[in-house]
C-alpha cells in the first residue's frame, strides 16, 4: 500500500502531474495500491496541478481516492465523505491471484456501515448547487487570503515557510534551532498564538510547526502582526 495526501496536511505541499505519474507507474509495476487522500483538492489554485489522481492515465487500475466535504463545505463535525474504488482496480491475494477490490469494498460498506444521515446528505448535495458552489468558492478564497497573509508575514520575519499556496496550511521551520515543542511554548508565552508542533505529526516533523488559515480575517491579520516576534533579528 502507498499512502499519498495532496494537497498535504500538515505541510501544504502539492504533487505535480509528473510526480503523480511516477507514483502510478511504480504502483502498476509493483502491483501496489495507492490510497490517495484528496480532501483538500478544492484549495488548489493552479489548473496544471491535478485535483484527482485519476487525471493520470492508468491510475484507475491502481488507486483508491478519498474525498471529504468537511474541508470545502466547512461542516467537519457532520462527518461526510466519499471513496472512489474503480472497478478496474485489482489487488493480489496472499496466493498471488489478482482480484477486483470493488466488490469487496461494496460488500463491506453495505453490511458494516449505516450511512450518513439524510440531512447531512442533503447538505453535501447542496454544495453542488449553483449557490453552494459560489459559497464554497468564497469560503476557499477567504481561507487562502488568510494563508497568503500568514505566508508573507513569515517570510518577512525571516522564517522559512512552505505551503499556504495551494492548501490552507503553512509549514514553518522553527527559528533559532528550537524544537517543535520549544517553539510551541515560546509562541504561547510570548505572542499568545497557539501553533501545532511539527513533531506531533511524527519524528520527521521535528524542527517545524504548522499554522492553519482556518480562522477569521481579523485573527489572521493579528497573528501576522505578532509572528515576527518569534524570530527577533
């Protein structure tokens, strides 16, 4: 199994068409299955960046894709998402036999899952209406505006920053060689801003911290104003 998440949480990184094509080629060559988490695809700002792994030829033979209404519709607590399992997708049994995954997924889903409540389904449906699409676009524009403010503030303060261009998350290197938790403590004590320690996402996140653009414009502007104090020069 290969797990990919783009746009990525927590780093805000995206994968190019060429990078995804390389993963698809690898999966097909080695009989692997890609689990592709595209929960934040609505935040991609460049049409050249794939929003779905199925934009890559051959992906339907080796990939499952996940989508979420929480990130674009803003109703995280309602728990509504969907999974795409192409009928072309095959996986190997322990004996090496290639079998389709779709019937297995369908059987499991219809026997062990009671489904999303009807009101929540209607809310998800509304996202595809003209009014819903307009509201989603406005919401994403708002959050990406916040991300741009935070990104420019970090760069202006001399803090190395990644993401925040095609995702609502910014991934920042801790200044002064601080650990992730040392930076968390400093941010809380000195500028009264709660950040997410990078090490909370695993050992590879040590030395980084995450900022989220999911907030009001006033709060984003205030964080942008305070952020330079984390890296006095």
